């Protein structure tokens, strides 16, 4: 391990690997370090299909070593603290690394602690979540616990989450499964969301409402899951007036609240509290539960607002777009262009428009491909109405996108 890199990347997921690969395509002489303690690399978008029983979980994982771009150095350590005024980070083992440029892309944190009992009951008594590698296969098994007269609950929190459509995708898939089993009219399917709307883009919202109506799904807005009693099979929700509601279940698919990793929240890189213009966690052990702590970057250039040689992208970046892999694919070339321009004494000419894409699985062989920007304007790729459910788009998600990820995106060529 070197003690200094021209470009130090925090995080070896989609964002970090894509940026490293694209940087090397532009300039093979760059000394790049990728800091990530993980042994495995996951293609998480397919976990919805795993949960629906139509994708092999083993096809979603490879060794981290196999995806590290040649010409970079993988530092298999975890970051502890940042010292951006000194262009330095400190690892958990106490070692220090300095840099000319820092790219922060460690992904997002699942805040299971905010739901009492949830983590303890995962994988038992019908309690599941596709947000965990080991749990996605159990989701399909849990759906078998729902018989005629039974009840399935699907939840979404009031925080930003990676793949905002994921809580609905698995709900639609399993509702379709209940339909194929001939029990959909005798099963209660509930969607409890901490948000207040089915989807932020009207074109796709209207299309999804028809899907909800088709399956007879009961929607509950501004309701956050706060506790799960797996033994009694009861879920507890709080609405925005503080009322507590309990709901029995045969299966429950949980999407946990999410935030920036704690080591980001406690760093000088995190977004400042708007009321105090300070970081409420800096130098403190306690983290306020409502502080999400994203990296404080300009939403167009992806450059840090206070530290000009620091950039961020992906789920951890404080940009108001959907946190999706498709967003990373549009962010990475903007960040690479701007970093290299800055390195060479130029201006930041690259601009990210907030593009996000959500392949909304609405059943087996059915998919609505939502694409949109910061202003929630549809920005569609194909010359047809993407709000219509299509078999071809389902094939795109199941076969084309995984291939593209492993063979092009991680290699910086897509």
C-alpha cells in the first residue's frame, strides 16, 4: 500500500469502480487507489428478481478482486476519519493516506436500528428484505406462507433509499404470483409508505396506479414502520400525527430507512444542518436519528462545496436525484471530466442533469421503464411510450442490464 495517490477513491462499488476505470481510459499514468474492505462485489438490482423467484442469487456476486481495474491499487481497509484540510484520510487500523484528489463513493447505510425487532426477525416467520444478499432468496419462500385469506405487507421508509422503486417492484411481482396461484382476490396486499405518493413523475405514477388497482393493493401514505414482532407476526407503524397502527401479516417485506454511512456523517465532508450551518455529528459520538449526512456536493458538477479537490457520486452524494445505478452511469463521466479538467488547471465543464432510471417490474414479463431528471421530466431512451408495461423491457432488466454491468459499466466503457 502506498501512502499517497493522485486519486484516492473511497468505495469499491459501482460508483468507485466505474470512476476508476474511466479515469484510466482517459489517463493511464494516474496513480489511483481504491479503498474498500469488502471481499465481495454485488449486482444488487437483480435482488428484486431473486426475491420473485426468477433469478439466481449466485449470479449477483463476484469477488471484489475480480472487478478492481488493472492499473489501480486496491487498499482493502476501511476509512475511519477524513482530514480534508491536509488532503488525508485515516484508516481504521491507524494508517494514513494522502491524496491530490479524493472521490467519495462508499454507498449507503441500511439503518435497521430504526425499526425495533426487524433485524432480529429477518429470515424467520415471513419477515424479509431484498436489501440484504442473504435475505433475497427468503423473500420468495416467505411469499409461500401467504395462503387464501392471508396478508402480505410491503414497506417503504420516509428517507431516500437506493432504488426508490424496489419496495414496489417486489410487491407487484409477488402480487402477480398470488394471481397465478389463483388467490389474489382472497389475499390482502398492503403498501405502507413513509412517503406521500406512488411515484414522483406523473406519467409513471398514473401507470403504476393502474397496476395497484389491478392487484387490489391497499396503499397507506405517511406511515413509517417502527417495530416488528415476528413471534406474533404483527407490524407497528406510526403515521405523521404520531398515531401507532398495528397490522398482522403472514409475510412482510421491509425496506429499511437509509442514510450516509456513519463515518461520512461524522466527517467534515457531510452536508451542514440548514438551521445551524454546522455538522451536528462532527467530533461527536451521538448521531441525531433524523440527520442523513450525505456528502455536500454541487448537484451539477459533483464537486464538494467546501473542498475543491473532493468529489462524490452515487448513493452517498447529496444530490436530489433517484439513487440508482443508472444515475451513477451518468454521474461518472461528469465527475471524471471535471476532476481531470481541475487537475489540468481548467474549469469544471461537465454537468449532471439529475438523470435517474427505475426499471419498474410490474409482474412476470412486465416492466415500466421510468427515466427522468432533476425536474421529474421524463427523459426516455426508446422511441415508444415507456410508461406502458412491456415484455421487452423485462428482458432488458433480466438479461441485458446484468451483462452490461459486469462487462461494460465496471470496465468504464458504458
